[in-house]
C-alpha cells in the first residue's frame, strides 16, 4: 500500500467589488386587495420616475417579486378577513462607484416612495477569476505537502490525485438602510476576498 499525504490547498484573491446591488422593497397594507396593489404600483412608479430623472433607464430596474397576502382575525370563534398586505421587491444593479451610488440613493429618497433598502456589494463576474483561484489553490497544496514531507523527514513523491468538489460561494458586503436614513456614510465598499479550494494527494517515497 502506498503511503500518502493529503492536503487542502486554498487560493485567494483580494479585490474591490465592482457592482452595487440595491434592493428596494415596497409594502402596503389595507382592507381591499385592489387598493393595496394599486398603492404599491403607484409607489413603484414614483421610484422609476425618480431614477429615470437621475439617468437610470427603467429597464435596468428589475422586479424580484410581487405578492399579496390575506390576513385573517378570529372573533367569537369566527374566522374573518382582516385585510391584505402587498409587497413588491425591485432590484437595481449599478457600478459600485460612490458618486453614482450617492446620486441613485438621493433619487430614491426624494421619490416619495419610501422603500426599505438593502445594499449589497458584489463581484459582477466572479467566474473570470476561477481559473486563477484554482491555480493558486493547487500551488498552495503543493507547498503545504512539501512542508509536511520535510517536517516528517520523508521524500515527497508524485501527485496522485486532485479533487475539486464545488466552487466556493462568492462573498458579498451588505448594508441595510431605512427608508429615511442617514446616507452620509462612506459608500465606497471594502475589499473582499474570493477563494477556492482543492484537495491533493501526494505519494510519500
């Protein structure tokens, strides 16, 4: 039976996120189904109009979800309809440039729509870094195996097997905002680290 060393190699790249992902949530509650859906639509139109004036084309704002839920109450053992809640979630992807984001947020806040906001910073196309990450992970595995072999006073043999099970999840930076919050903070995102791993098996001579 061959003697082996099994190591996990990790490749990492640190870079600044290139894309801001702004989620805008609109919620309306009321007694009538049509009234709450119309109110949500009206607020969405306020958002789209304000963003359009700020130079953001309407087709760049995508609908993530739309739903209406009925609420009930029980009175004297009888279950009765109490009203409805309508919710729309809209998404805008734009460059992570602080100046662009400041203009976008100013437009959103002045729109009168009062959405709940969530801002994520992401890498738009992380797959372009995948080959580099895997290459770095293989190099790291070889380096670790060499260190272990030297420490164990054995000679490292050939590479027998490399396993790459699943790409690592790409990270994001998140900032949650109220509808009327203080946006004076620095909107430039922190650097983030992309990583990937391989498992390598080396023979020991």
